[in-house]
């Protein structure tokens, strides 16, 4: 795993991956000076683009760790400027059933939103952190 996080008396293993669309970032940069409007438009996230990106990241991590002992959490972090937490929340239901065997849970964490008490964090597959902690305690 990328790191282990202590949650009370339980340690959870986490794999971290970033949702970052470099292809779109590069395209927007190349358009920025000559056509700022098109540069802005190309960076906008759609439901379809988001769903494909999340599913692709999960599938890639599943392949990378196939046959290994499963981690507790796959944490997908994003700081994409035009990907709003409200859209991520709304679109998570469109991800459909996600097949995860290498992770007990998959969360998506967005950028900090000023005025909010915490970073946006959505469970998109698997069990909650509370359930994971209960399982770990029961294994002792």
C-alpha cells in the first residue's frame, strides 16, 4: 500500500491514486492564449467523462494488484479545477456496479471547499471505514 492510517486502535492500508486528466490539461494550455473560451470548455467535466475515468482508475489498480493481499481502501484524489464536489456526488450513482477484489472500499476525495468542515469524500464501492474498523477489531 502507499500508506497505513491509524484510526483509533486500528491500522488501515490505503492505496492512493490521483484523478488527473493530463491530456485535457495539455490541450487546454495549448488553447489558453488563442481561444480562452475553448480552453475553458475542454476542461469541463461531464458525467460520462467522470464515470469512465473513475472506472478506468479502479480497473487499473485492480489489475496492478491482482493476486496480492487486498488493501483496505483505494483512495482516488482529485484537484481538477472544473470537477465540482456536487457533480461527483450526483454522478457516483452512475458508476454502476463496481467489481472490486483488491480493495475493501473505494473512496473519491475532492479538493477542499472553503467553508466546508472537511474535504468532499464519497464512498463509491465497498464498505465504510467504520465497517472496516469493526472487521479489523473482530479479526484480533
